C-alpha cells in the first residue's frame, strides 16, 4: 500500500464544508485512494474511493490531483455526527493498511 | 450498502480461556475477509487475511497458533483468541469484500475483548 500523510487533527464548524487533505506521493498507478472514517468504538465506515477521476456520492466528494500525489475529501455540510477519525488509504486489491488518520472535531 | 455482522460486540473473559469472534457477510459472499486489531488511541493493525477454504495468511509478528482463523464458508470467518491473556485485550474488527463487485471493503462493528 502507498504511504499516506494526513494532518493529525482538524476542527471545523458545523454546517460548513470540511476539506480533509491527504498526501500519497508514492501511490502506484493501479492503487485506489480510499477514505474511511471511524467513530469512537465502532468499525470503520466506507466513505468514498477513486482512481483518477473526482468522485461524489451522498456522503462526500473526493478530489484527486492530476498527478495523483494528493487528494482532498470534502464533506459539504459538516454535522456534529461527522466527528470521527478519517483515514486516507492508497491500495490496490483487497488489503487496506491504516495510517494515523485525521481526527476531525465538528464544533457547533 | 453491504452489511458485515460481527459477534459478540463485547466479551469479558478470564485469563487462560479461549474466545471466539464471528464475522458474517449478511448479503454478499466474501472469499476473503480480514481481521484487524486496534489498541486505545491507535490505528487499526492488520492481523491476518482469511481465505475461504484455505489457510489464513498472517502478518509479520502475529502468532498463528494464538489467533486461530477459520473461514469455512463464503459468508463466515471466525477468529479464536486462544489462552487469552490481559495483553490480548483489544478491539478486534473484521472486514470483507463483496466478491461480485468493486474494490470496497466493508467492516464489522468490532468486538471489544477484555481479559481479566
């Protein structure tokens, strides 16, 4: 799996967009960028993933730079329930290796 | 989305006993499942890859005789912590990929093991 770098923590305001950066400069051409989040004492929840193109679903948007060395997860309207640890993972195939993630605190 | 059920959610046991944790894919088949362990305030650490009908593949440093994995069907994998000790106390999480579609992994809700 590609090595990823994320800020350890981030605060954001409720109702505002939350932009979570991730660097994955060593990502291989066949490795996807995955985003998961983990709310305290629960299993990780899938958010979104992509290979080259930007992706959007009901939870979030994923913006991948053209050189694929970094990406940004966008939560369009953060709510208090979005408080969690967010993990960015670069991987091909099944196995996912989790790094430290970004601890996101959504404040009222 | 696909559902992975993990049971039990919490278990407390005495030192020296064995504990079995089940991981089921409820609405899809999963040839491959994964077992992770997570200590407080740390990230998830992959322990092993569980393959239906064959032996599990363990990550470096994980004792295969300590953590027995059985993947007897396409919807069920079990992790047995044998002769548990207090240092085995941890949050254990399984995950599975739908064989039919995509690259997404779905995770169970985790099992908190406390060994007294």
